[in-house]
């Protein structure tokens, strides 16, 4: 599922536009530069619109780095293991663009709103691409296992948040595991194991 970026890749750089079309909430991985000089990878839901927006929840590295740097690299990946690791663990690299990215956009970010839901602070950001690239074009397929992994990362990330019902979250996780077992492939099964490793599930 992963691929190296080469000069022969289909890519578009320097264009101030998104490299993909979006609708609803598109899941991505964002890398932001930390004070240690490394790029931190985290999951980020992109809310389609003009402009595209995203929310950070809690005092995360992404939120702090957005404030510190005012930018990041939004990446679109098709490897569920990469997504699960970014969503639930600390992943840092010297390169802002992940090897698994099929497309990416360097974005300028601006905080436009903030609030609290339950006991969790959130901030809303406008993301504007200043550079983008299509690294690898693939024929899209629909994989219920991948979708179940994404849902499992959301449920697992809320297990220790007081505002959510733990029993309900664990039932959701059990359902996701059953979907992965029936409809997922080896990478989806490995990704689900990462969800277990990175959470209290």
C-alpha cells in the first residue's frame, strides 16, 4: 500500500488548491513541526467547505504546533496501520511527508473559533493549502474493514474521556472488530491490533 515519491510520480506542486476533492468529513493524517525539530503525525478530520476546517480536541501536539508554527502538512493515506498509529500513538519523523501519503497539501492554519464540550476544550481551524502534490494515483476501492478501523480509533480515543459511556464505546469496538474479522485484510487486522496496543481497550 505504500509507495516512494519519485520524479516520475503524478504530482502538482505550487498549486494553492487541495489535491483531492472532499465531501462530508474526510479523514487525513496531519504532520506538524514540534519544538524538538521532528514532525508529529496525528489523525485530523477535514470538514469540507469553502474554506476547509478542522477541529483539535484537548491540549494535543497538533494544537500546540499549529499555534507555534501556523502550518502543517495534511496527507491522504490508504494504509490503515499508518492511520491507526497516527490516531492513537506518538509518531514523529524528520520528514514532513509520510512515505505512505498518496497526496498531500502544505496548509496555512488560522484559529477561527474555540469552545468546550463537556470537559474537553476544542479549537476550530481554517486550513488553506499553499502547496500540494499528488504522489500516487490509485483506483479507489471500498473496504469495510478500513472504515471499521477508523471508527475503532475514534471509539478507543474516547475510552478515558468522562463525557462518554465506556460500555457503549466497548460495544462499538467489539462491532468494529467483528467487521474487520469478516471484511478486512491483513493490514486492517494489524491496524486493529495497533488500536488495542495504543489504548485501554
